[in-house]
């Protein structure tokens, strides 16, 4: 199975946010920084994530992906599905199950009419496991003060228990421009949406929903991950 240079880049992208002041009557704004949001995500001890990503090349959808995960500190499970939408058709399915400092990766790769399975086991700590539970690379570039961008600005608006932080970053690498919105409800990061553009015009669109144990979707997310794992175990 052969992949062009662009295909490899797309695969890397696919396989590769601060509380609010509550105002009782009107919308109130304060300066929530992207770095504060990034630290809130980094410091979360129990959460789930649901995301989708699209890669656009020359104005056409080139590849897309979805992901589901749950991280509890002692256990992490994540499923990712990616597919090429143009040219040579390919699909990739991966499932990582981590507990007791041991992670197991299972992959199914399909290119054209060929299919290949791969599995591996490695020991790694909770920090590494947590970084696999959501698209950390993109959030680092959008939110971290360490990300290399020439220009960066943000605005924050809050109403009741909900804050929205809008972020723009320019003159960066590998993305020359990133724009994103982060929704924070009752002090917890709930949604992130971003668009990133490269110098050559490729575009990545990413949407993430964070789920917590008290949310109704928590049990649904656990069920989805159990179903995805069953596929790799040959139960479906």
C-alpha cells in the first residue's frame, strides 16, 4: 500500500478549552486567556471527548475523521475512524485501551480493496494516555502560549453560566492562521470549534465536545466505546 506525501500529512493530522463571572441581568465580559483554557483541559482528571475533523484541499473535502474517548485517570479508551474522500479510497480504524500503565493499540487499515490489521502493546503513563484522549496537537496550537504564532488575540463574552472565547492566531507554523471558539459552561470546557489554514491553502476544520461524568452523554459515550471495541474483538 502506497501513500503520497499529501496522504501521509493528512494521516498525521487525523491520527495526531477558565471560569465565568456570573451576571444576573446582562452579558458580562472578562479576559479569559487561551492559556487558562489550555491549562483547564490539561488539568482535567476525568472527561470524555467526541470530535470530528475534515481536511479540505483545493476547496474539496479530501479526508475526514471522527473520534470518541473516555479518560478517568486509571483507564483510557479511544476510538478513531478516518477516511479518504478523494482519489485512492482508504479507511483507518484504531482503538486504544489503556489501564494499569499498559496500552494496547489495534488498527484496521483499508486501501482500495486491500485490508490490513495491526496491534501493539506498550507501557506508558497516565500523562501520555490522556494526550491520546482528544486532538491535543490542534488545541495546543490554538490555546497554548508556547505555540509559535506572530500574532494572537482573543475576546471573551459571558452570560449567566456560559462563556465563549473567540481566538485568532496568525503567522504560525504549520498553520499560518487559526480561528476558534471555545464554549465554557459552569467553569468547564464543553465545546471547541476551530478552522486552521496552511500556507498552501489546505484547511482543517475540527469540532470537539467534552463530556463529564455528570453529563447525560457520559453513559452513552461508554456504550459507544464498548460497541467499537467489540468490532475489533470480532464480536460484530
